[in-house]
C-alpha cells in the first residue's frame, strides 16, 4: 500500500501547484491514496502584517474543501483522494480551531505545532527567534504544546512531532524525556502520528520523528501514517521508500489511513 497523506498547494502561499496537479502526480507514481492537507488559515496573527505566504486566506477555506471533494469524485477509481487539513494548534484559539474542524467533512485533521506565540519555529525566515533563548526552555514549551494539542480531541494524528529540530537548534541537555512525554500524551488520547519524510531535506537531515522516537512510538502501540509534506507536485512521495524502511526497522507492519475521521490500519 503506497500512500501520502501530507501535501500542500498554491493556496497556502508557500507551495506551488494546483490540487489537481498533485492528484495527477499521485496517479503517475502509483499512490493508492493521496491526502490533500493544506494549512489552516492563520487565527492568532494578522495576515496583513505578519510574514507573507504562511497559509490560505480564510475566504479560501470553503473553496479548498469544495475543490478537494470535486477531485475526490472526479478521480474515483483511479486514486483514492482523502480530504484533510493541517490544523495548527494555537493555545488560546481552541474555540476558533474547533469551529473550522467541525464545519467541514474532513477525512482527517493533522495536529501540528508550528507556532510558539507569534514565532513560527518552522519558518526559515524566523530562525533569528532562537537568538538569546534558552533552547531547553523552547523545547519544553514546544512539547507542552504537542501534549495540549493531543488533549483537545480536534485532531486525528500529530504531524512532524519533533519538527522543533528542523533547523538544527538543539539544547545541550538530553530531551528524551520531553519526546517520550509527547508520545505518551498521543497514546493516552488515542491518536496516531505521522512519519514525515521531509526532514531529510532540512538541516536536521532526519525524518520527523527520529528513529529512536519511532521505535518508542511502536513500543507504545501508536498507529502511524506517512507523509512527504510535498510543497511541489514533483516532491509527492519523496523519500517515502526510506520512510517505509524506517517503519519496518522500528517494527511497524501497518499504516494508519483515515476516512470520515475513522482510522483503519492496513498492511504495507
């Protein structure tokens, strides 16, 4: 079973390609399922004054869902299109997030932490945010947000759970306890995680999560899905063969798939 559940397209501003291009590319490379999962609109910062090209405008959200549903129908029998959303967890915006999650017929919603306050720790333009900060304190705040996201019930799985390492900023102290606590929170709330292969093309040069975290997730019995986090159609499926090998090394034999917010495990 060949699937890719994490993709972005032109509406978000920092990806290229239309949704249909990703679907056609998915057929071309032999995907059984493709998840369309663009970024939720910004809720806690003013898009007009914040960094540009961060997420789709709020007025585009219904158009995005309509197009996803149309493509799901159009390509039925050729590829199974799953309609998703990468829904940022922003502490203090729970009511607004819930309104978006509950308003549309999602197949799945990814819970990702990009923001600590108004600082997007995944944005290459904002790496100066690390300057003068206690890195361990940043990691503690990040993994606390992951645990809070898991507890909301808004999400089906946690995206790129250790993306905090993306640009290579790490504390001198061991953070195994923080990583483990985040995974334990995911397990406690009955969620899945993804193995996000895009980390291989970042300064971290390692998938999200690491092989160590992957092994612990398997030990805990956490279901897992796969995503390339493609921001260009030609990157759909990128590194997923390496990801599948990493899953097998960790002891996984099944992948989590989602339909109408229901998880189904399939052999791979």
